[in-house]
C-alpha cells in the first residue's frame, strides 16, 4: 500500500535535515526542483516517467500547490472552501477533442466543479444602482474584443509591431467613453488592458478557447471542491512522490552555480547540492531579488525577467446571514473610477454553494495594489459602500465574515500571475525560458509562449522543460533551450545628428 499523502507531508520536515552542511560538495540529488506548484509537480512527474528518480522538490508553503491557494472561509459552522488564487479551469474540452490537461487532472481526481457562465448569466449595475439598460453595451464590448483578436492576427500576418490592447482599442475607435463602457471593456480585456499586449493576449485567448486554432472549449469550470483546487496537484503528486523527495515550508535564499553543478541554500540554513536546478517559482520572486544567484544571472536573462509584468489581483469574500443580491452568477459594477470593485460573483447559487451567503468581488492591476495597501477594515468599508451604491434602497447588514488575499505583498509569490506587456517580445520569451550555463533551468506559467498566466501554461511548461532536462541528463544534449544574446528591433532607429529634432 502506498504511503498516505498526509503521512508524506508529515515526513518532509525530517527530510530537510538530510541536507549537507555548507562546504560539503557531495551531491544530494541530480535535480533540485524549486517550487511545488503545477509546473514543479508536473516536472517531477515527467522526470519520474523518464526513469529519473533522483530529485527533490523544495516548496515554500506548508503544502504543495504553489499559487493554487485555498482558504476555509465563513462564520463558525458555516465554513466553505474558497479559492484565493486560480478558481477556474479556462477552456475545458469540446466533445472528444483535445482536453485542457488541467481539466483532465480535475476529472482524474474527482474535483467538484461548476460551469461558470461569465457572459450569459450576468446583471449590470452602476453607481446609481441596478442598470440593465447597459447590457447591450456589455455585449458590444464582447464583440469589440473578438474583433480585436482578429485584428491582432492580421498584425501578425503583416509583421506589424505589437501594441498595448488599450492602444488597439484606440485604433479600432472602440475607446470607452462612459463608466458603463469602461466597466464592460474591463470585463473583456484581461482586466488589465493598459498593461497587456494586443497580440499576445489575443493568441493566449484563442489558443485556449477557439477550437478552430487548437483551443479547448469556450467553457470555464470553477472549483467548488471542499478540498480546494490544489488537490489536483497534491493527489497527482501522491501517485509518484516519495517522502524523501519533498521539503515543505522552506524558501530558497541563494542559488550558486558553476560548470560542476548547483548549490541551493534554503531558509532554515540547510544547503543542498545537485547537478541541475529547475526554478519554477514566480517571476515576481525573480524580479524582487528574493533569491540571490551567484554568479549574478547574465544580462540577457535579467532583461527577460524584468521585461514581463507580474500582475496582481485581489479576491474579496463576504458572507452575510441572508442573500440580498442578484440572482445571476455574475454581476458587473460600473463606478466613476475605472476598475473600482467591478467584477462580482455570487456563490450562493444552485450548483455552487447554495445557502452559503457568500459573494465576492475581484480587483486587479493598480487598483489591486492600492487595495493591498489598505487595512481589512478600510477595504471592507469601501466594498460595503459599493454594495450600498448597487442597492440604494436596501439596508445592507454588516457581513458575518470578511476575507481577502494579498498577493503582491506575499514574499513567496510577489504577485498573482504573469502578464505579457507590448514591450515583451519573442526574444524575451525565449530568454526567460532559456537555461543558464546548462545547470540552471526555468519553467512556469511565465515561460509559456501560448498560455502565459494560465494553469495549463504552467502544466505544459513543467512537462516540456522537464522532458528537455531529462534528455540533457540521459544523452548529454543540454543545448535545447538556448538564449538570444541581444533582443533587437526588427529595424534600427534612424536618428539624425541634426539639432533640429
């Protein structure tokens, strides 16, 4: 009988003590996998499938899952599991077509899911209260985004430069001019249009949702499992991972590398040595220098790391004694300030958590950063103010429970998900993924060209990079993930020496 996963988790603290003391060069493993989220777990599984068992996963949390983060929420006796990180499997499967691999994991491990209808099951509000008169504006915004993806494809065909999605809307003459238009546009455009690449956001959307170009389906499945969405990572790991291959509750402070191998120092002072290291922690951690590399990473790698955005979002959960809000799954609120508490979802719904009294709102981008700087009491006061604006004729009671996540201030993550800006080009993407000195490898949702920021992007990267790493170990071919020394413009800037400008 296999070791129960709870026992596996209980044994990992002891496993940390096997690390060698500083100065001793005997290798502890062939591969150290830094991060036990989706990418790290699938990378470990891939090595296992390739016959490589000499690896150790080091995870900063007390459990596996990475940024798949679930919390128990609610008043005493009325608790539910809510997702603070990813909640959805974006694009599931159409008929017998290609399945999103994360969806396949969910089915394999009997994850409880609900189909989340983002577009056909929505109520609209603004700062004056319920305002379903702008549902037509909302549907116009849906059409505008579809048109934007088509025009982005034409830009690729014509080899035109990328622009921000916001700039694309200006070219399309589809700029929002009213709060209702702004909220509707926000809902479509990755929720952060000013930061988002027009071209990359379009292919990311199409490769996930459009079956005509290899996408999975239009459906989004939301986890409503009491075990949390993280269970698909943990249950998958249970099938192959041994206790001595996992160390929890320790973050990495230093990575030293040379032609002979790598040395990794973790926060409890233990030192591990290996032939290779695979870094799967977030690009936000790399950007903040939370991990010291010796020698310093080369300039092409540092440029790539700092050219992509680590975006943030904040989910804010409230629980009330009784439901008083919309009957639809989703609601959109148009404030006079764009992005102020715009996207609402009711979990007190059939198929979700009926009778739970739970509703949540999501903010992203700069508004999320602003909210993260406030106290819980200050955030609650603002959210209640918005709810009162949505329901001006209702006396809204104080919530029984209140909870929010704080991604950008958490040093384990430094943000919620990577976002591709217009200035981040293919050369940067290649360099973000490339190995350093054949010993230091990288994988995660940020290194995915097609699916950056998605769980399935992390899945594919863990699988693909680990496959290349296994080839390196077994055949000596370690040049498969090469870098570009200089990321250049397609054409040089032509600047005159004249002082006339």
